């Protein structure tokens, strides 16, 4: 696998970890009983938006990998990748 694949993978994993941390924080705050109803409703709405964001990040990652699979960009190494990049820029 090439640097492009690992870059996409680590980028998606980093975003997912941030979302999981936000969800964990919201879960902790929702369980806290010293917060009024208005703030609690706001946290629940943010939690829903965060879940939608998580689904979109995973879907985007799957689509990116699916897009690059037929191309040699995910499996090239060193000089081959540079030649592919130069060739793709010249053809545009």
C-alpha cells in the first residue's frame, strides 16, 4: 500500500477518534444530573449531529478507497508514484 492509502486511513482514524471523544464527553455530561433541561437538549442535538458526521466520514473513506482501487495510486512505491503523479498532471 502506498502513502496515499495510509494517509487517507490515518486521517479517517484521527477524525473518528475525535468524534468518539466528543461522544464520550457528551455521554458523561448527559448522565450528569446537575445540568438543566435546555443544556441537556443541546447536548443531545449535538450528539445526533456528531453521529451523522461519523457516518459521513466513514462513508467518505470508503468512497475514496473505492475510487482509487482501479488506479495504481494505492499500490505504487517510491519512483513509480512520482511517475504516476507527473503523468496524471501532464494528461490534464
